[in-house]
C-alpha cells in the first residue's frame, strides 16, 4: 500500500530532505500545506503527499532558502519579510 500522508514535522521535513525548522518556516512564510489535528492545540500535524507535491511544483526550494527574491513567486516574496 502506498503512503498518502505524512505524520509530524519529522516526516514532512524528511519528504523534502530538509530540517524540521525549515519545514516550519516554509509552512509559515510560504504557505506549505500542513494540517493540524483537531483538539491538539495545533501540536500534532500531518500533510498529504499530493498537496505537498503540488505546492512544490513550480517552486525553487533552494531559492526560497537562499532568499533569492527573483526566483520566488510574487506571493512568496512578501513571506521573506517574515524571517
């Protein structure tokens, strides 16, 4: 059976081969689709792999990390101010 979702920041970060801290930042600043489990005060999270792949499509994640404003989509440029 194929895995369709990721549970927790560790699995989400592993999907992108990045740190948990970076995954948190991408969710906060660039709208990476992460869902919070109801009733856990937002502590427990999960993400659908298909949603993450769609979000990643067309993005240069290295540019996001480096802060290269020219490589970002217009709505993501504003997110750099949140760092």
